[in-house]
C-alpha cells in the first residue's frame, strides 16, 4: 500500500458521517373547492401553507384575505408575495392537528369584492413528529477505535519512512 495515511483518513471520514434512513412520510394535504375557487393546503411540522387558485382557469389568487376555521379556533393565513402562498404559523392553531384524525375545516376567502365560503375534511394519517429512529450515528466506542487505528497507521507510516522502507 503506497498511501496508508490517506486511506486511514478516508476511512475515518466515512465512519464519522452519519447514515440517514430515508423514509417517505405522507404530507397531510387538504383540498377545498367551490365553483369559483380552489384552495390546496399542506401541513408541515410548524406551518400550514395554502395555495389559492381560480377554479376554472387555475390562475393564482394573490393578496386575498384567507381565514381558516377548525372547531372553535380561527387563524388568518398571511399572504407571502415572494412565494405566492398563504401561511399559518400560529402554534396554538396548528397544535390541534398534531394527532391523527379527520378535522373539518372552513375557509373564508375574500378577493376584492368577491367572497366565498369553502369547506373540506382534513385527514391527518400520522402524527407530525420527526424521529431519528432510522439514523445511525457514530457510536460511543467507534470513534476511539477509529482514532487509535488512525494514530497507529500514522506512527507505522512515519517509522517505516524513517527507516528508509517503502511506505
């Protein structure tokens, strides 16, 4: 082996990087339609994002007023011009969707002088928690062994080199 030190460094780098298991987790989505409008919402860990379009032309509806109601709680979705969507990040409102279940939603949409009331059942099939169960991290015993092997390889390399041997 001509470059054992480089190989040991590469091995240490591979051991130090955690491997993550990729698991597909369904993102809860709600769709509410009326004759004039369509609202599509996507619940993420800390936000509820809505896209509002005209139903017939699929043209985006921008800068409207959107209120979402679930049970006795209401939240105003804030329009974001940079992304063209509407955002709810109220933790108190979003907390009710933390557990699996079906939640009836009502949407009040005001676009200029037009208004519409839409409704939909929102199904959350799994709890919205991020888990690291599939993650393999560098174990407590693995790092010291890798460092000892690296140090031993470095010592071997330099001793062999000083003696004039081929490393």
